[in-house]
């Protein structure tokens, strides 16, 4: 179809603000070219219909380097172009979204890039020693591979478990209907839950209408909240306490109209625990950008909110903010069911659920007691993106999320399926995230504090010793992967520079030290040169390295 250039220009002015930056730039280019030629703008041209892989098949605007056979480097470069063009966690147009990006997790590999990398990884099994949010596990499942993931962060194991979960075969419709019905039942019981929450706050001397403050600890009263170091409901925003309580009631005491709970499904969680996951996602989304900027009339808004709360107390009903929280929760449940359903349609029949272990890959197999990780020399391939040196503090982020949106989860053990009991088999269960109460005195359990390597905190602690320690840890985890790989198996590693560490050279050297040969590698960078001839990085240099275990 063709529209006049003037009309296209108006459409561009109106629509560019709601389009993705790349789409907006393309629309502006079309308008400018048509206006210069005095013609019409063709909508839906071949250039507009190009797939993300067709775009990635051409050299990008970034500085690209490659080492190794041309046919392998072509695949690696296309994967890196997809990574740099589309970022994380969104997926490019035309690529299945499934559960990718559902629940925030820092950094990560682009799902479409991971998909392309699998073209140079052999076999039908896949290991990710730094599973993160489970991107490579989801992609591997969609290809019918048997997948295994390890991550030291309890948050990573929690997110990856719920992104890779699927209902029991044949019970997909039943499971999704039950989850939606339970979310609706929680919303229907909101008024009663709101009243009960206020009564509990009053009886426990918790803050009511006043700002959320508490009595400071003292020698006479070291635990003023009476929670023995664990946060009470003060860790959950007041507007979310009602839906939290109502969901617990709906799970523990279902009404006559609610069907019986469906089978647990495939993976390390259950439909009931998936509802708590959705509540955490909803609370997380509600807090995005909160407190960064106050609108005009902030005091009037607080006064209005206080009046609404007082009116709700008199009427014994939920406030508007509590109803908004319930609506957002139901919306997240709907979205999660749709995304998991898309994942079910994509995963070949008979594909086993992934095995996910919350532990330090450098200490395997000790960290995987009670799990079903494969034996040595049994993995066909590995795909991962380890921590960049001195860039992130993943455990710190996990604690922050657990104390924030994660505080909405129930933490006391139960056997009814609504709450997750602490595993008694000695394993590092991915659902320990449920079982860890948020400590009021910041005394987190060891699994929330130790085991991370290459963190920004470690760099600050001893900058001079960091590089040597990094290389030692890099060699340790690559040795574990090399031991797991079968002869001829390959590992693809996406990693970025940091703390003056050339991570491509570091990875190749570590691989050589444990007997892995370098197959190919590529690098992407974006640099600028000043008038004085100085070069500076506009983006972190990243590498994709492919190593192989020699055949006997």
C-alpha cells in the first residue's frame, strides 16, 4: 500500500514516540526518502519485512573481530549482532517470546542469540553453569534438548525454575483455568482480606495509617517487631498485603466453585507456587520507577489517599490501591499462563524438564547433592554467559529483590501446596527462595552471601589481587565444564571485558589449561576517537568464544 509523503510525515510525528527506536528510525528514513523524491511512501516493503537473522547476516555498525574458521565465525557473528541489536530481555520481532523476560533479572543473553549459537553446538543435551534467568534452558528445551542449569544466586534458580515450568502433559487447559480461577477467587475475597490485614496490624501494633516506621531496637527490646530477626508485613507495601492474604486463603481454603488443584507438572515447581511467582512479578512491576520522581500535587495525593483509606475502613472494604494491586496480579497470571502455553506448544513432546541446582558451579558435585546432574563426560554441549569481571553483584541484587517484591511470598512451610517446604535431602533446591525469610537485621543465610566470583564487591575489596583471582576462578569453572563434556563436546561462552581484564584471552587461556581447544571466537566493540587521537569505549567489549573437548 502507498500513502502520500505528507500523510506519512504526519504519521511519523504521531507514531514515532510509541514505536521502538529502531522502527521509528526506519519510518523517518522512509518519509525522508519519499519526500525528497516527491513520491509516496510504500508501507510493508521488503526492507520492512526483513527478519532479524537477515539483518544479522550483514556487517553491523559495530567493530567486529573474528578468529577461526569462516563458517563457524559467521554463525558466532550473527549471534553477537542479534545480541547487540536487540539486547535483553525483549526478543526480536518474529522470535517466540514464551517466558523470556518474565520477572526482572539483571543482564542476560538474548534468546534469539542463544538460539543461533545452538547451531554450532552438537548433541541433544545442554549445560548452563551460570543459568541466570534460564534463557539458554528455555531455548534448549524448545529444541528438544535435555537441559541442566546451575547458579549460585537463589533468585536466579527461582526465576529459571518458573520460566521453564510446564503443566503436566494433557492437563495444560485444566492447569491454566485453575490458576486463573484461583487468582479471581483471591480478588473476590479482597474486601475480607483487607479488613483482616488491618485488624492484624492493629493487634500487632504495626503501622496503620501512619508512615511505615517502627520502634528502634534496644537492649530492653532487641526485636521490637517480635519476628526474631525476620521482617513482618512491613516488608510488603500496604496496598499489596490484602491480595497476599487473600491468595493464601484461596489456596488453603478453596471454595466450592474452585476445581481441585491440578497435577504439579514438569519442572521444579507447582501451579500454586507459580501463582506466588506471579504475585512477586506483579509487585515488582508496580514498583518500577517508584519514588524517582514525584508528580505535582504530591501532598494532595497523599491527603486524598488517606481519606480513601479512612472511608474504606469505615465501609470495611478494600481501598482503590488494593484493588489496583489485585488487578495487576490477575493480569500477570493471565500473561504467565499465555506465555507458558506458548512454551508448551514450542517444546517437542517428550522433552524432559530441566534440572536446576542452586549452587556454586566451582564446587560441583558437592553443591549438587541430591540433584540429578549428569555424570562426567556425558554432556554434548554447554552454553553460558558467566559474570563479567567486576561488573555486577548478583547476590546483592538477589537480596534486594527478595526483600522487595519477593517479600510478598509466603515463607512458612506448609504441606498443602500453597507454600514451599524446606527440602530435607541436603540439595540446593531452586525453591529455597520461598523458604528463606527476609531478615530484619540483614543477617542473610550463607547461600545469599557467599559463592559469587568476579563481583564488583570483590573488585572493590582488593583491586590489585582481583585479576589473578579472576583467572583462577575462571579456570576452576571451565575445568568443571570440561569434565562434564563428552569427547567432541563444545562450550560457547559469551563474556564481556571489565576491570582491565581481556576476557577473550582469559577464556581461551583457561580453556587451554584444562585441555579444551579453541575453535573460534568473535568480538564486538563500539569505540570513538577524539580529535586528540584518544580512543574510548562507548560500550563494553563483548566476546563469544567456542571451545571444544578433543576426542580420544
